[in-house]
């Protein structure tokens, strides 16, 4: 008799699909304040429990608790709250603009606003972030003109990127925001190279690279971690784990086996697992990792546990692959609501002020859209076709010059 | 002037650039203490310091990604991919990032990187140490591709590449590292000693990208070549007795189209020679350009001589390699057509 075990192929499937009752019981969430905060001088070997904990500051009553609670002024928190709220208002409006035919494509970061906003406001003005398309809040937090974002989304005559890029793939060097690309993951290693260059030049600036949990499966992720560890690069490497990569749940990227923060252990890097919907936890983890980077202690991998409330983009319907009410069951709540409640608990904010702020932001975004609409939405206005032929090389070669002539301009 | 091999000339170019610009640095597999598997970076770490020339993990994608990030910061990295055959893990970085960064960011970021890589066959390297992948880079909008054929050009072109603000793929024909090679593999090895293009200045000079060299003037047929094939072509012309004009393209992007058109317009015949396999090779583009621009001057069909459309076969190296006999036959065909 053949007593060998018959092999079977394991294909991960999410616990729930459309029509099922949503559950997040599989995600281990320690209480706020429960995960310890080692000093930044700690050796990586002494911190290998952190990737399995979760840095959380805001508890269910809106209090900031535990060792990670950052020292942060109410005004700084209100600034963060405002930027998150503006991001959400802006994205809702642009999503509708897509439905109205004003642009070809759009992506929202609903539910994930704390990450880009808190990091944008925590890092220095001359640090450099290597973004994913889901951290538009970085730009809004730094005061990048909303109208220019809309010009870019419209690919109109005033598009800062001259109609060459898909909507929301911004570039904003002066705002510490590196050029985006639609190829996921391919800039993660650039963050490490930029940080190595800063160290090589004996500079003080650090880099921040973003990648989604789905994209951690790309070689780029592992190459970047290898270089970051080998050369002790002053970089923060952030995995935004929003549970979904288009329609593939995080298990398809390996989440059934371990945490994404735990990827750090194999590289000898500190790994933090952080409540990504907790503004103060994001600030605290970023401060900790930045201080390590700025003192030649090297890179930190941070997994921000969050949830993609919206679809991947305007091109997919999430109710086709996950329960339609899954977002409301997400156990880490909403980042705007949680920071709002904290400020109210401190006596530094109120529902009235919040409603007034929301009305102001709505009007600000509406005004910016009116200005962009006046220039023209997609197809109604576009940069000169000469722009198509510019910037291939620093100086055009004969092919571009000839082809521009052939095209007739 | 000093007599240098191509290895010494490339080493001198890197030495000059490290001394000239503190923003220049070198990294790649085995390039640091050891000085590279072909010795091109020999002594550079000792002379310029650990952070100026250092070893990289075996991670071609990581090497190019890191270089692009450094370039975005403002450095001018010169990296080595140990063999051109191993460049493919970095292809996404070269195509989707290095080549596109300036365009997509409207000039906010760019990648002033030089990617050196030993390339081509003739050293019994088998399938994985012999290939000539230049055509796949030439096809990529936003990359420049340079292939020197002698020590003087190698140094001047490498310095010119390092000074470029656009990404450059710098392919070094490894069969030419220690001496010219005309394809007669059964004859005694030649060294660069005494060769006129082995006289190389010690200091900084450039050979501009996009300027072809006329290696031999001739009246009856134009032979277009680059890299090792320049030497094969010259031998073939001498053996054929045909008065052919030999043009060394030196870079295929940018391409010196004026030199090509002027020569073919004069001779009325054209043979294209490269070591890479023929189908979809850069010779196809050259043939199309000559046809488009010189058709009414052509007296015979354009000929291509190239590697066969097979992987590079170890035991059949000299059956695969487009040596002088095949070039002579093509030259004769074009003259007799």
C-alpha cells in the first residue's frame, strides 16, 4: 500500500465573500498602549517582538494612552485632522468628477488618510517621500495647491505634468514628493538609494518609501530591504497594509503566515506593526523610525495596519469580491473620527467646529474645482502637443525633432 | 599619451571621474576591494575610498533602483552589471523608471546614471556570458546605448556617458578588453600594444555620444558596425579586396544618422554587421533607416550579417559568431547583385 501523504495545493481564500457576514477575527489587535516602546538605541535583536504587537495610542474612549503617546500640541493635531478631512472631501469630489466624465481614472485613500498626512507633517520639509498612489494626503498636508492636483487629474492645459501622466501620478519635488508611477513597487528601492546618497554626502535628510502589502511580493520590496539593511540606509520603509490588492486579499501576499512587519526580521531590521488608523500612533512610529535614521541607526520597516474603504480605483466594484458592509466592520475604525474624538475629549475641538471645518473644506475644494473646470476637464483642454515630444532626453535627439515636424508642429 | 588596453582605459576613465566629481561613485558586484571580475575597477577603492567604489549585493534590480534613487538625490552613480546577460532582472528599473523619470515628472527628477556591462561573445562564455542585448535597450525611449570598439573611444565615451544627465547603457565588448579581435579565432592572440587607438591620454577627455567614426574610407559599399564587429569588418574588407567604407557607430542611441546617410549615399550599397542575433536586432532598424533615406541611391539590396537566431551556443561559438568569411560573402553579394 502506498502510505505516502498525498500532496495538496493550498490556495488562500478570504474568510468572507459577498453575501457573508464580515469578520476580522483573524487580525490580532492588542489593546491601545499594550505594545512596549523600546528606546531608539535598542538593538534589533532585542526588538523582535514588535512586529507581532501593534503600536496603538488612541483607545476606544479617545484617550491617548501608553508608552507611544507622542508629545504633540493640539494645534498640530488639528492641522492633521484638517488635512485628513480635506483629503477625503477632495477625493470624494474627484471620484464624482470621474463619474461625470471629467477624467479617465481616479483612486481614493478613504480610511487610510492618517498615514500620508501624519507622516507628511512629522517628517522634515526637505526629507523625501517615495509615495504610492494612496498617500495623496501627503501633498494636501503640505499645502500643495489643490487646483494643481485637479489640473493634473484633468490632464488640462495647466497640468504640471503636461498631460504625460495618468491622473494622480503626481510629482512634486518641492513638497518632498517623488514622481509616482503606475508600476507598483518600482520606487521602493529609489527611497533606499536616495537615503544612501544622503548618507554618502554626510547630509541630514532621510527618505520614506511606501509600498502596499500586495506589492511586498515583488522583488523590488526584498531588494530594497536588502540594500537598506546592508548599507544601513537612513530610510523609513512603510508597508500600508489595507487588506486588499485590487480584489486579492492580503493572504495572497502572505498574510496567513505572518505579519508584514515581520518581514523585517529576516533582514535584521527593526519592524513595527502600527495601527494605521490611529493618527497618534502613526506620528509616534514615524518619530521613532526617523530618529533612528537620523542617528545612523539605519532603516526601519513599518507595517501600517489599515483598511481600504473604497475600491482599488474607479475601475473596480469592491462589492463583487468582498461583503458590501465589510468597511463598517473594520475594527480599527476611522482615522478622522478617532482623532476628532480625541481632540473633543481634550476639550480642543467640538462637533460644531468640525462641521464648520467640513463646510469650509468643501467650499475650498469646490472653488478649486471650479477654477480647474474653467481651464477645462479631460478632453476639453490639454497642453500643447509639443509637450508630447519634450523631456524624453535632456536635449532632444533627431528622432524627436523629426517626428515633431512629421506630426506637424 | 600612454598605451592602454581597453580595461586600463576604462579604469582610467573611472579614476578620472572619481577624482573630478565627488558626486560620482561606483558600485556593483565584486567591483570594490577585488576590482571587478574583469579588473576594470582595479585599485579604485584603495585610491578613492570605501564609499566611492564598493561591492553590491547580487541584485541587479536593486543595483539599478539604488542608482536611480541616488541620481534623484543629485549623485552621478556609475554602476556595473557583471555581465550584460544578467541585466534582465533590472530591466523594469531601466525601462519603467530610469528611462521615464524625466518625462513623467516633467523634469523634476531624472536619472543621471551610467550602467556599465561587459557584453558580447568570443570568450567561450556560453549562453549566459556571451549575449549582445543592445537592441532591447535601443528600443526603449529614454535610454542611450553606447558600445566602444577600442581603448581611446572606450575612455572618452565612458567619460562622456558619465557626464550625461540621461541614463546610459555602456556595453563593453569583453573580447576587446585585452586586444583587438578580427574573428580569426584560430590565429595568434593580438594585444592592444602598438595599436594606434591604444594611445590614450591620461586625463579627462570625451568622445561625444552620437558621432560615428569612419574607420576606413571606401567608394563601393558601406559597412556599418560597432563593438567587436568593427575589427571583424575591417579584416573582412581587407580580405575581400572590395573598396568598402567602414563606419563604427560607437553609440546606437543617439545614432549618427547623418554619417550613415552620407556614406550610403556615396557608395550606394550597405552591409550591416552585428554580433547579436538577426531577427529584431538593431540591424533591422538600421536597414529600415537606410531604405527610407537612401533608397534612390541604392544599387543593391541591403545585407545583414548577424548571429544566428538561436541562443548563444557554447560548443558552436565560431559557427554562431559572424566572422570575416560571412562578412566577405555579404560584401561580395552586394557588389554582384
